[in-house]
């Protein structure tokens, strides 16, 4: 996981320049929370971005929590475990799980939850679980498969799901880091 990864001025996360990480989809109207024993809890509302290697959360606005400014979070697919899609009776559908730390000094897993506050998940879920399965096996091969075949070639259609599928990757000119 990474706390506050770089976000471009247009609100899209900045991925490494090696071109191996491919954007698959984005989903607005998300409530996000993450918690670990050492860091405590951080939460916000904003947009989820799924790439071939990671899940990014970008908050709608910067907030100060636990004495730190919070705007974004990155969860590497390879570090995610116990992912589960939940459909509670009296609350919004949500995706929960754990993510092992990738930074020195943190020993406990991070528990996370993405709450889908507006619309269904019929488009999001198949792509998410496919990316989890393939990303764990070989994220490099999966990224190349997405580039060659296109993720939108399948029929992922749910009129109640506001998920946006990336059929073209953002260019470096569109994704300039916010300084």
C-alpha cells in the first residue's frame, strides 16, 4: 500500500513511466476506509481506479486526518488478500479485504473497504475479480493482454453501474503530477 501516491491535476493517479501498468476502469461515488494498528483509520469519499497492478483511491478533496493530509491511497493487487464483495441488507454494497504493507516499519495488514454509494456493480465486479486472478498470476502478462485485446471487447454491461471502462490509456500529457 502507498499513502498519498502522486495524483495528476485531472485527478488520475500517476503510474510508473515504464508503461506496464494499464488503467482498466474508474468508479466514482465511492466511500473508502483503510485502517492498520500502527496508523489508525483514514477515510474519504471519491473515485476508485483499477489498473492491471493496483487499486487506487482518490478523494474528492484533501482532508487532514491523524495530523496528515489525506488525498489518495494505492493498494497493490499482489498484496491484497481476503477480498470479499458484501451485500448488506441496510447499507451499500461494498468490497472489503486486507493488504499487506510494502513499507518498512509497518507490521500489521491494512483492512480496507470500498463502499459503492451510487448504482450497481455488474460491470465492476467481473473486471475486478478477473484482474485480481490474473494480476496475481502474472501482472506483466495481464497488462500486455489488456493492451493487445482490449478490456472492453467483452460484454460487461449493467445500466445501473456507473463504472467507466478505459478503452484508451491517459497520455503523459494528460497526466501531469500536481506540484
